[in-house]
């Protein structure tokens, strides 16, 4: 039988371990998962010192009135440029070594349903899925060098909350940026 002092000491040691483990598991589930792909045949031969934008969401695109609002596009460009700069890749108006593309998207996903009531019906599960992506191209050949994306929804967000999510997504994406 353990003494009262030993029992209390064990409780005081075990409780923080359980709490720390639970918090760590919760934070790990909140981390953004980045999908990345590299053109290994080309990435070592192209040296990006300058970049230009590969495009933008223009005028009468159907995206303009939906998810791709011009303020979020500007926030995304600013976040990307902020991550390229410390790597020695600076923006230029002409003669860029590399082109940078990006995307913000959203769609409604319909998954298998779930039963309700006493088994008399089946409701589909609907949710919104969002994505933010960054692409890097060789400016001369127009061949892709690198692509990375993260699941991050901006649906219905504006202002500081949209900027926070965009910054977090771009920071996560650039953890997969190929060195060299």
C-alpha cells in the first residue's frame, strides 16, 4: 500500500502529464497539412533571384464576386512576397527568373449521408472545403518548378480574420519550399 504522501505526489505528477498530452494532441489536430510537389528534373537548374506574378483574378471572372475578392488576393500576394524576400527572391517588373502563381478556392463537398430518426431517412453531410495554393514556374520555359497547397477556407471571412488565415496558410506552405 502506498502512503498518502506518495499517492498525492503521483497524482500531482500524472495530472500535468495527461493535460500536456491532451493539449499537444489538440494542437497537432489544428496544424495545417501542406501538400507539396517538386519538379526534381528542373528545380536544381533554375535559380530564382527575381520573380513576377504569373497572373491575377481579373475583371469579369465569375470568381471575382465569390471567393476571390480582390482584398484577399492582395493579402495573399503580400504574404507570398514576404516569404520569398528572405530567401533572396525579389519582385521585378521585367526579366524575372521565376513566375509565381497562386490560387484561392472553395467548394461545397457532399459526403455519404447519415441516418436520422428511426432509420427512415438518409441525410447527406455537406461542408465547405477551401484551399490556398502557391506555384513557382521557370520564367523562360514556363515549366512548373514547385507546387504547394493547404486546406484553408476563407469562406465568409474578411478583414483581420481573413488576413490571419492567409498568413497562416502561406507560412505553412513555405515550410515545404525546396531549398537551393
